[in-house]
């Protein structure tokens, strides 16, 4: 791996950390800018490095650095919201793959790619939420309740967030390529 790649992975892991601390606690799943930087990592770094940046973020949190919304450490694996964090790795990868597939993406094609990445994050997040609530916490939560808890309250905010990521990504990638950063 090139030094430049390592630096970019570290920068996007750090940006995701910053996005964690910009939060609005409205329900059990706080609104943060983590996904903004996760998606931007996929757009800017591509599938492999974008996913790696998010994996670095996850590992740093799991080893005990309090960089997740409610802290950090290996015990965070039992938090109902941890699935969304796992989903960042896969979402960044999918977004990066989509961006690699559609080289000269338009605003609309990039939005579609971002939307697919968001859906991946939601799927993993809700599945994990249901797993922890039903099996670990021994409470009963249906798939519909999981969606109502972990998707519906955030859907409009996330759709707007995708517009912002799209607008930034469409301008940022050509500028970074021109300056030979990526």
C-alpha cells in the first residue's frame, strides 16, 4: 500500500470519528454525520480503501477508544446500534464499487449509488438491532418495529444527507484528481 493511500485511509477514519461527535440525540439511534464521511470515503477512496478507512474506525472503537456515539470498547458489540457501524464498512465498499463502475457519474447516478449504500447500512443495522434486542436483551422486537425504530425516523434526514454527500462528492473528486491527491 502506498503512503498516500495510508494517509487517505487515516484521514477518512478521522473524519468519521469527527462525524460521530456531531450528533443530535433524538431516539435510541442518535443522528450523526458518520454516514456522511463513510459515504464520502467510498466516493473519494473507492471500494477497497473506503471500506478500509471504515474498518480502521471500527477497530479503533472496539479496542477501547471512545469514538462511537456512546463510547467504545469490545462491549460495544452488544449495543443495539453497533450494526450500523458495521454497515459503514460495507456501505463504503458498495459506494466505492458503484463509483468505480460508473467512472463519470452524474449527480443522479451518484445519488443512486449513495442510496444503495444507505440501504446496505440500514439492512445491516436493523438486522443487528433485532439480533441484540431479541437474543441478548431478551425483549421482543418484530422486523416492522426494527424498521420503525432504526430506519423511519432517519429516512428523511438521511435522504437530505445523501444530497449533501452527492453535491460535495461531485465537486470534490474532480478537484482531488486535478491536484493529484487521488
